[in-house]
C-alpha cells in the first residue's frame, strides 16, 4: 500500500453505536406510524397505516435490495400518498422518528484516535448509509460531537447511493484529489469491505466482538487504536503516487522520461482551444449567426473546454485541468482497449507505457463530456455536471486525468 493520506470511516458500529436500536428497523415501522397518528391527531385507519408500513418496507434495502438512495421527503411522500387527511410530510417525518429513543454511544477510543490522525495530517472522511427515510440532519445529530473531526461527510442521501456502491468513495477521492492507492476505508460490515473492493482502495474491518469473519478485508482490527498501527506502517517517507497506464499517440516515450503538467505546462488541447478564442467570443456575442450552422469540431471542443476550465477554477481548483493533464487508464486491460480502438480508427499509436504519477487525479465519466453549445450558460451547466460526477458507477466510461510530475517507468507494449 502507498502513503495513506485519507482514512474514510463508516459511522454505526465503527465510531459509535446506538443504544435501544431495534434489531430490525422494520419492526419499528408499525409503532412509529401509530405514533404519527396519535401525535398529529390524524384521521388514519389501521388499513391506512398497514399500507404505509408495507410501502416503507419496500424502500428498506434489507427487504428489497437497492443501491440508489432517496431523500426522506421523497420516501414519505410516497408512503403517505394514500392518506386523505391534511398533514405536512415534514411533520410526519418528525413524529415518525420521535417515537424511537435512540441513545448514541461514542466508543471510548474514537475521539482520541481521530485527534491522533489529525495530528499526523491524515484527512478524515465519513461514508455512511442513512436509515431508510431518516433525514440526513437528524442522522448527523446523533454524533454531532464527532463532526468537527471530519474533513468531509458523505451519506447515502447526499451522494445518492448506498454501499456497496462505490459512488461515495469516488466523490471523496475526487474532492481531495487522492487516488484509491492512498486511502483506506474502515467499517464493520461486509458491504463496507465490498465498497472498498469495488472502488479499489484498501479495507479495514473492525471486529469488536471477535467474530473472526473474513469478508476479504486487507486488515482486521478489534478497536480503533489498532488503526494507528496500520497508518504508521503505511505512512512511509514516500511521495503520494499513483501508478497508471497511458496509450502513446503523439510520439514514442522512453523509460525515465518525465512529463510535467501544471499551470505553466499544457497539453495539445490548450493550444487548439486558444486558437479558437475569437470565434468562441463571436458565438457568445452573436449566437443568432450560428443557429443553423454546424459547428466545426475544434470550435465545439473549445466551447466545451473553456466552460469546463471556468467551472474547475471556480469550484474544483485541486482537480487537474483538462488542458494541462495526461489521460491515463487504471489498469493495463483498460489501456489495451484504448490501444485497439485508436488503431481501429487509424490514429498513429506507438506504445502502452506504465507511469508513476506524483500529482492530482480526477476520475471522470467520459459520457458527460458534452458537445459545445451556443450559449455560455448552457455550457457551464453541463460543465458543472461533469465535475460534480454524480451518478458515477461501475457502468460509467471512466476517464482518468492526472497532472504534476509523471514518470515513464516501463514500456508495456510497443508497435
């Protein structure tokens, strides 16, 4: 494992636990809806409540497996849609969850370990699944004394996906511009380990009850104090590095060659975009002239890339610039696919090389790489969607952008 710069934690049974928590959440649903009826004085029949219970069970991922998650308002709008009385969904949600008295218990070593990690300049993030229908703010209120230690909080509601979907880890890695090789995920369930596997980072199972379960985790610990040992073992005096593969199409590379991309060293896109600045300005100032004109390819690209760069600079300055980066693949298999594709379209293709990257990284969805539009507003909206990276999953076409100091360490394949 490389240098660990980021540790991501699950919450429940990892950093803390809930006393008085029901063994199965669905056992709580009936009493909770009865509490809603009584507390809000609603004219609801037992049949109305039974139907709401069944609808809510449908959303429970342990009953009906799903990875997509929904805000509490969306769920409760659905489960109360058949009610004929007057009510507000927010009041129903509040009354529903007020009937269960959860008592949070922060594990004795949690705060001390978080403080130790912070002192070692290790970033701390959280990825947690919110109980079905619970508002995210209510969920956070149970461990509010821990929030100050988190550099980033991501929930299944905020990212839109439940574990083991890796979207949450992808969002966290993208926010910090840290590769999977430089982070670990700590949790107590099989889905936590599977999330790490699907994303590609190391996993740590916290086994507080000595169950000796093997979910394929990289490490097992009995309490959080043991995590410090793992972090110290992997915290070597090496630079943050990512190993990747690149299909060489411009001119052959050599072992030991260093490629630099930063604000002063750009790629070919930068030059082609700058050659189109005059026509881009004319399009934005006089869009009516181009309404029935098919834009030339490089003009369309310039409209797109300028919008992408504007959004990146304003909101995501730690991400590599698309005009000062190298496009790489995480695996040799992915690189070979691109190699074959470039050959099939007669693009001059020379090598596949293995690279060592000391710099920033962004995992993007190539399907969000749009054709430039005639208005800047439209281009900026699409650019925001690209960098936000929502709905990124294993079916997405991944494009990896890297910058910094990039060294060629191996020639894998050569024509």
